[in-house]
C-alpha cells in the first residue's frame, strides 16, 4: 500500500516517532488507526502468534511473509524486525533485497549470534564480533536500491551484560559503517541506562528505544531526552491475549455467549477492519463497467453476449 510518510523522515524529524508492534495486517491497521506513526513487524509477536519461541524458529521466508502482509495493509511505513539477519552477511544481502521488494520501509538487525534468543528470555545472548556486524551493516546499506530504505543497527551489549563501554564502542562502529539509526536495547526496570547511553553517544544518527521493562517512561520524557523513536513492541499482542483469555473463560463458565457481547468487537467492526465495504463497492463498479462494455457491443451491431 502507498505510504503517507517516509520512515527515514520520521526517524530524523524533530519529534519522537511512535512505532507500534504488530503481528498481522489487522493488528497493524489497529495501530495505524490509533495514530501511531509507523509499525514494527515484531519478531516476538510474529513468533508468538505462530505458537513458537522468538528464537529464529521461524524461517526468514515466514517472517518476511508476515511483514509483507502487514506492509500491504497499512498506509504507514513498516520497520521489520530482522533479528540478527538470518545468518551471515550473505543472508543479509538476500534479506535486504527481499524486504525492499516487499514494500517494507526498513530493516532492523541486531548484533547477536544466529540463532538469536529474545532479549528477555534468559539464556545465550552472545554478541556477534564487531567486525562481522559492521560487515552486515555495510552489506545492507550497499544492497538497498532506494536510498530511503532504512537500516537500523540494534545494540544488544546491555542485554548481554557486556556493559556501557562496549555498547558505546559498538555504537560508534555501527554509525561509522553507515547505519541510519541505532536501537539501544535495555532490560532494566528504569530508563537510567538508556538515558546514560543517550548522553554519552554523540553520533549524528537517531536513537531508538524499546521501553518494555522501563514502562513508566513517557513519550514526552523520551522526546526531552533526545531519542528519535520509541517502539511499543508487544503491547497489542499482550492486550489481545488477556482479552481472549477473559472472554473464553467467561463463555466456558456461562455456557452462553450473551454475557460477553458487550466486551467483544461487533461483527461490523471486524468487517470494517477487513475493508468489506471497499470490496463490495469494487464488485458493483466492475459489474457496471462490464455491463457498459457489453452494451457497447450491442450498439455497434455486434452479436450480444447473453451469458
Ligand atoms: C521484538 O518485538 O521482537 C523485539 C523487541 O525484538 S524485544 O522483544 O524487546 O526483543
Ligand atoms: Mg525481535
């Protein structure tokens, strides 16, 4: 779908870009309707709806298909979570070609080893050597055809327990390699760690944060601190899980659906999200055009088509 804004402009613009996590075209449409600036095609969410861990269990083709479906459904740009690039530099080259062709506005790759593990799951969070990740960034930026296609480099040093000095060393290397933005990830319960990083990193590219654990921080706080974008990575999915569990438990308990009606979306709302009206309007329009086309045959004296 044609986009109303350019992701690069959102990230570099004067106000904080607000990006919402999605796992499906429907959830992305809800995010766009809620006025978020862009959509994050979240690896965690896409894995979760497939019922598997966020650990590169799904193949690149599977997550690409989800991201492409999302991009086709919304007028806002989509930033795709591409984990650690699905392998080495050769996978990154192939990945950028495919994601760009699919109408996605940008990719985010993280400096973890393949297969990666979700940042909040305890286990192996070994970092990629800086040289290997810089190679991936250069490959990604040189592979893109559209200069506005965004390459975000995500730093996992704070998640891996490697410390602030290592995070900053990596930030400097990734910015110098041509990354368009850096995502600095943290699993602390407060924002001090990302604020400190913001103060110490004086590179010229925007910084993105994902305040899943430091959830009391506001968009105003982040804007004041000088971040370029915030990603609310998984909240739509978590809200949906909670809502589904409650509705299902109540139906099972009551033996009827009548008491959940006030808490579930009317079917009309589902049809609106599916764009049923547009489909029916198209059908009517094409049928009328077909009638007009056939009537022309009659006027021109050619034999009428009867069925
Ligand atoms: C995702 O949404 O898949 C992310 C963000 O990468 S996080 O789950 O915080 O790692
Ligand atoms: Mg992810």
